[in-house]
C-alpha cells in the first residue's frame, strides 16, 4: 500500500510522548494498540468522509505523520487539530506564570496539549453513547458500531476500524443502543451532513454561539456541547458552562466554597484566555494535587 509522509511543527511547548500517554489512558482510545512510540488510528476525514489511516511519531519540533491517502491541506489540518498542533501555544506558559495553580498543573504534564476526537461528528456520537453509561462500556458500544458500519484501514500492517461516516448512520437502526439514543445519532448524522456538526462551521462561530447551536442538536446538553466544541472541533478558548467534575477539581484547586455558582468558575477561567479550553483540559487530565504532595 502506498503511504504519504509529512511533518507537523508545533508552535510553543509540545510533548508527543505526553499526548501518547494520554491516549493510552483515555477510555475512548485506550483500546488502540500501542507500542509506546507511535499513535496509529483510522477515521473518516471530515473533508470528504472517506476513511484514512494515520501513523504519528515524534519528530524534532513536532511530529512525523504517515497517511494512507495523499494529505492535502484539509487532511493536514484535521490531523493537526487532533493533536492541537493547529494552535500557537507560545503564550500558554505565560498563563501559568501569572496563575501559580495552573502553573503547577502545567509542570505536572509539561508539553501536554488537548488530544481531540478524530472529528466533531465522532465526538458527538461518543457524547450520546456515553450518556448514563460508563466510558468503558461506551467505548465497547462505539467499537461495535465501527465494526458493523465502518471501514477497515490497514496502518503499519495492522487493521484499524474507522468509525462510520454520517451517511452510514443517518438511516441506521439496530445499533445496540436504546431507541432514543439511536434516534439522536440519526439526527446528529443529518446535522453533520448539513455541515453544522463540522470543525469549519463550529470554529467560525464565537464559542458562545457554537455552544448554543450544539445544544439545539438532538441529545446534546450543556456538557455534551462543551465536549463536542472543545474535544471535537478543538476550539482552544471555550469554557464549558456545566461540567461537575471540572468544577469539583477547580473548587479544590482554588479553594472555592462548595456552593460556588457557575459564574464563579467562568470568572476564574477568564484569566486563561485565549487558552481556556487548554487549561480546563489540563485540570481534567491531571486532577489537582497540592504542592505539598
């Protein structure tokens, strides 16, 4: 099979090893085979919804990528978004210098940038599948859907199953989910085909408008909207309005009262602009550990 190689360069701190370790621990991707050096995956490219296999390794100043399809600008942009290499991070460290609590978290995971879902479409499907379920169970269900409706792509001699494109699920049934969730997935598939549930559209809006549009989609509440925008579209400067786990971590980290309103967390996050998504991701990824620990 013909493969195509290219490199992506990071602007600002970046540690591919930290990203790979996150992928290995993240329930949504923990089942991916890993040798501790290479990230391999398959997905349906947003640019045309055709499957592509990808292999990523560390390279000086960024990553080296091998793809099973010719990487035009759209595909290069998608892979850069997945690893948050499409964002200039030169100012991110400065936030930690001004905010010692965030600085501690940055030092705990130096060079870790948000690792995103392969597409907002796939993030939205995950958000629906995982509702009222454990992430481990949700990952199995998502994999079964990929096995049934997705395409197999060979990456470095091994078959990887791409999650199906929206057109494959717009009329699908029998997904092994409750009837309401299956109806929601079909609605999300139509939204993706209509261009609403895409990186280009979501990142063309202000974070507030994007979150509002996402909340209007079937099965998408405040938490899911934040997940899709931040971890799907890779928007670097959004702050979720309702995420109890994150709020709990921030409450402990900054000594906020138990009854602190959501506005207190939004005010706290204002100092993280233009990287509110990134700071939130680091807090979620590491939890908070007091300096004395």
